[in-house]
C-alpha cells in the first residue's frame, strides 16, 4: 500500500438536495459518490472543489465550506485516501456527464435517500455526520 492520497468530495447543494453520481471505471465502480477528485499540488481546497465539480458536472458552485474528513482504506485495491469533504451551493443548471468514463449518472437526492451502494469515503463521512449531528 502506498502513502495516502488526498481526495476531495463535495456536497453540492440545491433546493435542499445534494448531487450524487454512480461511479464507473475506477475503484468504487457501481457505487454512489459525490463529485470530487484529487487535490492537485499547490491547489487550495476551494479551487479544488470548484474545479472538480465543474470538470465532472458542468456546474458552478460557491459558498464552499468544510464539513468533515475521513480516513479511507481500500484493502482490496491497496489504496489509502484521506478524503476532505466540503459543501458548496449550486444556484442553477443541470448536471451533465462531463466525464463519461468515470460517471454514468448524476442524481439530485436528499441526504437521507442516497442510492445504495455508497462509495466508501461517502459512507464514512455520512457516519460521522450522523454520529456528530453535523449539518450539511
């Protein structure tokens, strides 16, 4: 197992719902996750959130703030991630599948109705959110 990598996940909010996508092509294929990706060298957290959401969904977000971070170990794949979760607001627009090799569908859902199965980092984040009564 290599050193941990830094991942970012974004709770994109609009009208009381969040955006989730069904992953494909990489670890976690077939699971539901938030838009996100890797923090690039020299990149701020806010810039990473905006870039990843735009690259994956075509949406522009603002009012970005931290939510929770997780320690995610994918034993079968030999991967270890520290995932930083943020929330950001989307004022308008519809999500597009901008990276069809990585995502097969985007869906707006309530936080309590995320489709199953859920990607490990998001599952770990949701546990912390519920246990600590955090507001997303």
